[in-house]
C-alpha cells in the first residue's frame, strides 16, 4: 500500500515535470528517518529540540 503511494507520487512528479518537489520529499524522508532512528536513544531529547 505505502509503496503504491510512493510509486504514484513519483509518476506524478515525472509526468507533470514537478522536479522541484524531489528535494522537499527527500528532506522530509531524512527527517522522518532521523526521528525514527533516534527515538529510543539517549540523543533523542537533543534531536527534538531542533524541531
């Protein structure tokens, strides 16, 4: 299901030539990964102060 959403999103970007969306999506994914990885660690309080 989630992979289908990503596939449709990238098809939309390529079809409509909205290439400026790609950096925004990459940054959002990196922030999400950072939050997921550091959730249970000792650095979590420091990461959350950034946002």
